[in-house]
C-alpha cells in the first residue's frame, strides 16, 4: 500500500470543532466488514451489537495540560513549550518541543507565569524542534508539578481549533482517564458516558483497561510514499496481568473482544503471542499497522473518522478492509458525519 491510496475528498468543514452536548449522542457509523453493510445509529446504541461477557478494552491514559507559554530571558521573546514526557523526577528534566525552535539554544533560560514563577534552562537539543529542559523551582516536587500543570493548557490539536476553551479540560479526556502521561487523547473512548458504562454493567458486558500514553506521533505527517519506510514514534504502554487475563478468558470462551480505539489495538497487537493470547507487559511500542495485516486479538473496533493520509486511517483500513473502509468514508462524508477528534464514531464488526 502507498500513502497516496489513503486520500479522500476532504474539506475543513467536515471537522468537528466542538464535541456533542452529551458524549454518547454522537452519531455511530456501523460497518460489517464481512458483508460491507452499513448502518447509521447513535453511539449509545452500541450495546445492541454485543452480548453478556463480550469484552471492551479501553485505554485509561490521562491527558495532562502539556502546552505552556513563556518568555526568553533578556530578549523577552515569546515562546511556546509543549511538554512531551518527564525524563527525571528528581532533576525535573522534561523532553519538550519548542516554538520557535530556531531561537532557543542550549544554555538559554526561559520563564513562565506571572512574576516568572517558574523558570527552565535548556540543557540539550534532542531534535530540530525538541529540547531537554531542566525546570528551576525551589518548592517540593508536588508543588512544582501543581505549578507546572496550573500554568499549562489542554493540548487540543491546533487543527481542531486554535483557541482552547473551558470545555476542553473535561471533554478532551475520557471519563475513565486515570494514568497520567498522554499529550493526545484516545478519542474513541471519549464517546463513552457514565450512563453508558452503567448500562454495560447491567447487560453484563465486561471491561478491561490497558494504558498507552499517546504522543504527538499520532499527528505526525507521513512523508514517504512507501509506507514500509515510515517510522512511528515510540509510546509507553502498560498491560497488567488482570487485563491480559480478561482478554485471554474472553477469547478462550468465544466472546468478542472490542478494541476501543487505535491505541488499544496497537497495544494488543504489540503484546500478543504466537498462540493468539496476550501477555502482561510494559514497555515501548512503535508498531505501525497498515494493510495487509493479520489481526489476532480484537473481533471488533470502535474508532473515530480520521483525517486523510493519517496512520489511524491506515490501521482502520487494515482492520475493516481497505476497499470497504474507503467506501464507508465516502458514505460518511456524503451523510454529513463529523470527522476528527471531536467528531462522530465508527464501529467495525
């Protein structure tokens, strides 16, 4: 498969700028990958397709306020910092992206907040845009972290909209977010409401939770036509014994395993063994899934409607079948579905 095969007629008006008023009332496009049949539903109808003891696997990563605005020492030049990951708790070292990167060099000092309450020193260049910062703060680690996050902004992708609004702090997050570490939300999970989760319990549909800290690599442009030459950014994951046992028990008993999102799918396919069962593990994965690919864990997938040429669309097309998925996207566009982070959902059976 080539990059050029993942384009479709797209316009910015198709992107959702805001979430639906209620999480579970977005539209749901259902694709049967065996027959190609398409149904148009509301997300809260999703349980109609599953039975007692079927298992939904969720990503419980939690997005933190990763975008900060500050100034460069002496010149006062405005800069934007995007926190990627904490490298060393004791030394307060963070891997960050800087904009504009060309003006920031090793040894520069940066200041954030009123009265420059938080400072940082650039100690390393990691990429053309990336830097390692040592934050300068006299208080305890807990006070430092609280200050850092208080000044931070929800890292809503710029292509959704330029200005972050108060609703984003809650809505650019799943209701079951628990393990802090993501700078990009697992968007498929954002459609699940507390009410829908309770209905799952009543029906006896099971849940398991894994963690993959989604990074900016989710939005990185694929710039090679030959997809085998594209390299995904590594992301940290955790699969507990409890989660592995839940997935393996569902598979052994013939119940459906449902991957809620591409991050869950990538994690499951990273830890699967040759016998089709998954292993408890933690580590880093840069697994890139595109057609043709033989999936061994999930029987169904919940996902959003993704942008052209994105790695998420490539994975979805591999799972649902390239021709069927691309045709379904054409139907979605014609029917006025909302695309992107805050858009409508798709269920592939």
